[in-house]
């Protein structure tokens, strides 16, 4: 079962204002929007989709808008079932509709050798620049790095990131930070970071951020390599990059093309999901 149907994810969404109920064995997340009404999302469910049970739930709960994001790759039969039950394709999905998975079962050497030559060069460049990677509990440093990209949404994102860390940390989350020594100020300077989540045998590249200097020093590439090695040591067999650009949803993911190129640089297998459906 995907992490978004886990007990920890349920707890996280409750902390940031979602109400959680059940449809069969699936968690459905509900939120009341002022002047609109209730919206709901049913994520990462697998066929058979209980359309009749969902319709009854929507009526009883007075849900104005429901989004279903199944955990399934393209399937014309299931897609036809959604359309026959009154759903349409949602062009503004909550979850990534396409991702890259890295197989962690080969040896570390074989994983490294599977990277394109340019990616291996960037990892060596970061090491030559004396970039150091370490596990940290300093979530504040990472949040400051991350919300620098979203200054107007900083307060809301800070609350969400704290809730995520508080819920998953210790057993199911790891924060990796990249730093180098700042000769001018005689201290270590944080260049980039990755927040990894773990569920079952899968590692999720959940959040990432980097400074301009970090990009120049190739810190993000070294961070991913260390994240892959750490995930493998934890017993994970799959590393999920958690989203890349999907041409089917150009408007929603057009700004993802930059980091999509970065993620594709590690090879892996591209996965295209069926999509997101809205009632």
C-alpha cells in the first residue's frame, strides 16, 4: 500500500486540517472550503474501484467535489469505468501523475555505474568541492532553505513541513543536508537538503532544496547518491523520485521540467499513472 494510505500519512493530514474517514479499507481525506463546501480526495487506491460505495459516501457527506487518484498505470478499462461513472480527467491533480523509480536491489557499485556519465561526473565534482553530506535533525535549517523559494506561502508551508517532520521523524524520515566550509565566516554553510520518507520497502524523495552555490558545487547530485545508498542500507528496494513533468498535464507540471531533467540524470524507470479523476 502506498504511503498516502498509511497511518502516519493519515496522522499528518489530520494535523494540517483534513478530516479522515473510511471507504472500505481506504482513507478518504475531507476538507471544508469557505464559501464552497466540502472537497475530498481519495488517493492511491487500487482496482476494483468501489464506485457505488463512493457515490453513496459523497451523497451522505455532501461532498461538493471529489478527486480520485488511483495507484495504477494506464488501463483503458479502468479509465472507461471512471468516465462511465460520471468522472472526468482532472488537469490539476494533487499527486504527480508520472515519476521515476530507481531499483535499489543491485550493488552500490552497479547502481553508480548505471548513472549516465555526466551524472557520475557531477557527483565527483561535488566531492572535489569538499561538499559533505550528513544526517541531521535540524529541520529548521532545511525549512529556511526550502521556503526561500516561496516567501509569500512561507507561514503555511512551515506549519506543514513541521507537521510532516513531527509525524514521520525518528523511524520513517531522514533529513540529509549538504554543506561546505565557509572560509569567510569560519563555519559550515548549508548548501542543499533532502527530506526522505520511508514506507514499506520504498523510499520517497519527498522534499528537496538547494542554494545557487549548492547547484554550482553539484551538491544536489551528491545528495541523491547518498540518499540512494542510505535507502538501500535501510532495506528499501525502490527509490521513488516523487514526480516528473507529464506532457498530458502541461499546464500543471510545466514548471517541473528543470528538476525533471535532473532526476532523469540518474536513469531509472519512468512510470506513468492513469491520472486524476474529478467528480
